C-alpha cells in the first residue's frame, strides 16, 4: 500500500507532537518531516516533496499563507491543508487565495483530520464542518486578502510579505535586515513600498493590517515601535 506522505508545519511543539502521534495510528499515512516555522516548512517541502503539508497559519519568520505560496511554487503537486485556531471568513479566504485546498480548525477531530488528508490527496478540497457551512457567504470578488473592500487590495511580493510580518512582530529595521540577510537600506525601501501600496503610514497600521490578513494572530504579544 502506498502511504500518503505528510509534512507537519506547526510552531508549537506540543501541538505538532499531538498531530504526529495521531497520524502514526493510520496505516496509509506517514509523517516524513516536521517544521517549526514557515521557512523551515518551505525548505523541507522542497527536500522531501510530501504529498500533503499540514500548515499552521500563524508561524514565526514566515507565516503559513506565504509559506503555502512558496511551497506550491516549488512543489506544485503538493497539497496544503491550513491549520488555524480561528475560523474568520477572511482567514479562510486568504488561505484559499494562497493555494491551500483545505482549512482545518485545530479543534477538528482526529477522524476529520485523517479524512481531510485522504480527500485532498484524491484531488478534492476539505474544510472543517463549521467552516464549510459558511462557505456560501464568502464573496471573493468583493474582498481582498484582509477581508477589506477590493479597492483597498494591493499585490505584495513575497519579500514584502516577509518584511511586513517581521514589522508586525515588532522587529526593528536592523533586526529585519539581519533576519532576512539583506541590507538595511533594502529593508527601508521595502517598508516604504508597503506603506505606499497599502496606503498605511505607521507601524501600528501595518500591524493591524497583518492581523486582519491572518499574517500574524492577534494573540501574539507585539511591541509597536
């Protein structure tokens, strides 16, 4: 029997271990790797080429939405299932726009998680039951990735998304430059572009946008500078 290979991407070790132990009981599913942040998830996906990635939406360094885009660009045949503690319509919308084929709440039963993995491997989509019931209320044509009116929407590059996340996590420009391995002036330029594209002109506003877009979770403790 060919087993469906799975990569777990979740920054909380206890949650990651819980998923791994749960999946170990399934004869047709094999966990082949674990990532604790979005960048590691992308690197492992490129290396291991899993059938399915269980991707947490809010992770340090690189969030699950941008990690999903990068994984699918590098390994198009991989299917991504987004994991989240939140079921806001904007989060679900953002996940599907990123290329995910499913959205699972972390409260989802073990049965539904395994079912989701099997369904997406067959080329289908899967959403947690409570999310699925609300899908008819989503209007992709009228909302952007932050759940805002489409006219507020702006296309951000992968690098701009990375810079935005680090800004929202409270990193200063110098820290962001060191984290991404780029020059300070380059970070400053990306920051200027973000503010121009989003028509937001302070760090607090960028942070609020990042929260509304699901790039970081509102429960994260932030230092606004």
